[in-house]
């Protein structure tokens, strides 16, 4: 069966006179080659990509007006792999602008290009960040899988808030070529999907790593071999969310070899500051390299140029919040500086030697609640996050995280986060499959958003 080659259509449609949209549509369709549907693992699966990922014919602009005049002229490597597997790239998903690393006062899910992403469960609630559109689109049923990216929490948060599955893979297993950067050491794209098996299948494609789907298919056998640590130091302190997690623990315990408490230290302000230093240092260097690679000789060639663009277009770009993180990044002295080297050393040693490493010497995987329920979106004031402590230790090490829905709190989904060592995605996905089976949190079980109107409270 033949289908239209969508990327070819988008590229050509952007080039023609569209004053008469119907004439333009028919003229472009007549010149497009058919796309033959084969037997790939994602055969004719519709996929959205986060709008910081380049795909021919789509903006790939990270939600910023600065990149809007320069739509993607190439496919990111992960997009090439998706197309080769039979996937149909149907569009770009909104995100928190610049992957939520522009302002400390930002509103998750807002970008100057895409506006504010709503949560399909209750429309005035946050869809999370920074892969907000990817999570919301899957929950809303627009697609069954989307690609997000994470530096620290940006897949896990929107997956949790929207009641879908989100896999943040081991850093380096999915190429970031053609992805707008924050941090070479922490950035990684990954799937957000309607269920664990589709997340596993998509991850196999974009990473070219086998064994994920087999692990999910054999989840009941694998789970009986797993020693699971409950990371109590990562509780959300939102009592309803933590109560849902406690119920999930009780139901999960008979399904695994052993389940016990995993004691870990909380992340100190010093380590938080170290992470901030690392990301601010890397984005300045990595953004300049990316812009040169994508745009060649162009005035938009550095983070400094983006900061100036935002100032010149403040009525659109800075209407709700500023760019203090970008401005702070401009003061960084680079990877050769002692400040950067010390921050990297301190934070990675803490995460591996004091936090996750000792716990994972006693257990195969760790579990914790991911976040509290989605807060109301507010473009006037920033909002305090409940939960999310589980994401940063893994981010500092580049280790994987999986978010699976575990229930509802006041009509909003909350999720369990599953933590493993580098390259432990197969066992994490198997455990995620078991969790969703025993809790009945699949769309086919009726775990679906109701698109409720804005609520009081």
C-alpha cells in the first residue's frame, strides 16, 4: 500500500505560494512520491517529535522565534532511524521554550512559538516540561508515541503529569545529532508512549539496541528475579500522591523477588548549584557549536546572539518571564575552568558514591513517586513543584529513568519512577509493564483523560 511521503510534502508545501491553500495543496500532492509501507517495527505508526528535534519540513525551533525563519533542512539521526523503521513523522510538538533552560521563573509548557500547552486531564493544569506537547499529545490520543528529550526531568515530568509512559534512556544511547542542545553530558531523547511495549519498541529503533521488547514480553518471569528498593528519600511529601505510591508498593511486593527500603541522602543545595554550573557552562559552548552546524555562516551563531534576539523581541519572547539562566550562562568560563571541573567531580561523586551507587549495590532497581499531581499553569507567577527529587541524581550520571502511571489524585494522574544503572532499560521496562498490569493504569483499562474544564482549587 502506498502513502504520501510526508516529509517531502512538508518541505515542498513550505516552498510554494499558499495564497490559495487548496490549489497549493493539490499541486504539491501531485509532485510527491509515494511512501511504501513495509514491515518495519514501527510500520505506519504516527510519531510526533519534540520541536527541538530536526525533521525535514518541520520547524525544529525549540519554541523560539529566533529559529523560526530556519526550518529544518535535515533529519536528526533518530528521525532517520524512525523513518527507516516505517514510522510516519506527522508533526512537531510544543515544548517549554529552549527545553526550559532560559529562565528560573518559566512556566512549563510555554513557548513563544507554540503558546501554552494544556493538560488533557484538566485543561488548566500543567502538561509538564519541557516535553509538554509530546506528553499531552499522547495522552490526548493524537498519536500513540512521541519523542521527547530530557536533561533533568523533561521526559519524566510530562509523562507523569499526562498519565503516559516516559523513558529517559541512558545518555549516549540515542544520538543527539540534530537536537537543539543544553548539555552534552545530560541531554538524551527518548519515547513517550501510550504503553510500555510501544515505548520499548520505539527505544529499540532510535537506539538500535535489541532486547527491550523481549524483556517486556517476559516481564512476569523477569520481575520474580528483581530486588526492588523503595527510595523513601524521594517521596513527594504530597500526602495523596505518596498514599497512592504506598498502595502500589503493597500490590507490587508479591510480584518481585524482594522489596525493601533503600536509604539515600537528599540532594544538597551545593550539588544543585553544581548541576546548574555544569548546564550553564555546557549550553554556552554546545549551543554555539550547534548553531554553526545547522545554520552555517549566520548572525544567529551563539547564545549571546539568542539573548540579544530575545531583548530585541521582548514583547513576544519576554512577555511572561525573562532569560536569567541564559544571561548567567554568558558569565561561564568554559569546560576548562576550575569551577566547571570541580562541579562535575563533586556532583558525579555524590550521585554515584553516596546516593544511587550504594543503593543499587543492594537492589537491582529503585522505585519512587515521580511528582505530585500537575499544578495549575500560571503565566504570572512561577509555581512550586511537588516531587521531582528522583530525577536529578540520575541526570548527573546520565543513568536511565522510567515513568509509568500508578493512579489518580483528584482526577489527575500520578506516576511511579523506576531508577536503574546505565544500560538497565530492559529490566526497568519489564518492571514498568508489571506495575501497569497490577495497577490497571493503561488506556485500555479506562485510564484516559476526560478533558475536564478548568477547576477551582
